[in-house]
C-alpha cells in the first residue's frame, strides 16, 4: 500500500477513534438523531460550495444516479449515525468502539460476495489477530449482562453493518465520480433523511452552551467532513477490505484518548491488545 494511503487511513481512524468521547459528551445535551443532523448540516454547505465551484458539470451528471447516492447517504450517514448515537446512549463508548471496529470483518465478507475480492490466509489471520487485540483492549471480563446495554450493542452492530455497505458500494461510486463528489452527495442525501427523522422521533433542540457548539464543530469539520473525504480518497487506491482493516485501530485510539483526556487508566491488557492489533493490521494490509 502506498504511504499516502496509510497516512490518510491512519488519520481517519484517529479522528473516528477520538470521536467516541466527544459523542458521549454531546449526547448529554443533544438528542441522538438531532446530534447527527447538526453534525452534518454544519459542514454540508462548505462541501457543496466547493463541489459546485470545482465540478459543476460532473455534479449534474452524478445527480442522474441519485439512487446510488441515496443508498450511500442512507447507509453511511443516516442509519450509521442514528444507530451509533442511539447505541452510545445505552452502552459504553468502549463497547461501541469495539463493535464498530469489527467492521472490517463485515466489509471483507461483503466485498468477497459483492466484488469477488479474494481473502488470503495471511489477511484472515491478520484480521483475527486484530479483532482479538481489540477485545483485550476493552477488557471483556469486566462486562456485565444488562438488557439495555445489549440493545445498545445490537444498535452498534447495525452501525457496523451500515458502514460496511457504505464502504463496499462507495468504492465503485468513487471510481465513477471521484471522492469529493461521492462524499458531498452522500452527505446531502443522508442529511436530508436525518431531518424528518429528527422531528418524527425527537423534539429537536439546539445546544445552549458554547462548549457543545465547539464540540459540534470538531465533529462536523474534522470527524465528518475531512474524515469522510479522506476515506473516499483512500478507496481510490485500495479495496474496501484493505481500508477497513485500519478500523481495528479505533479501540486503541479511543481508549488512549480517554486515558489522556479523561485520565482513565490503562493496563497490561491494553498493551497486549494494542500490540496484537498493530501486528494484525500490518499482516493484513500487506497482503
């Protein structure tokens, strides 16, 4: 894999791994669907303006393929973030990050079926090592059986499946229309789907404190706009399965950020798990 793709994907998972703490804080004041809508509506005008200025003719052509972008918006924006945010309200950020970090297994399975992407033994072993490492990081021996947490975990599984669909279908769209156009139009359709959902299922409220608006700006501009764009650019050069392998790093980052920002402790299981994740990612992405 080219160095630029490694750097892009590493930065993307750093942003997404850091976002779990921010989301958990934001959900204390904003309902989950409203939070998702605000997160994308802030960055959307900027993305659309850039695309309209740079690719006006391509934009008109791409809009004829509105069904593709509707599916991408529904899976990668609307359902993914609704499931993720609802899940975070019911389960821990650690459990959610672990489950969503297992997306590579779903991505590899879907791409194997949909795009006939081959899975070599080395890649399978690498993915299993990374998954085991992610489990060790979250310390499963401390988990308790709680019906609401189980529902939250199932919603996180739904989010992981939605992201797998978005990544596999998005790679073909990126090949046809380019990463910037795919990112912008997926967000347009996804945000449009979020708007009525917020009014049907919630009573939307705007945040009243400055720190929540600052949190929304970080989530919107960096964890949504920039991260989605870099993910789509990476899909120009690598398969969805290869890109997805980097998602195993999410628990490493999310727990590390919680340690430095919230002073949450880390132990030997974290070190062992992080080492397994790194080894597994290195094995799988070199295939």
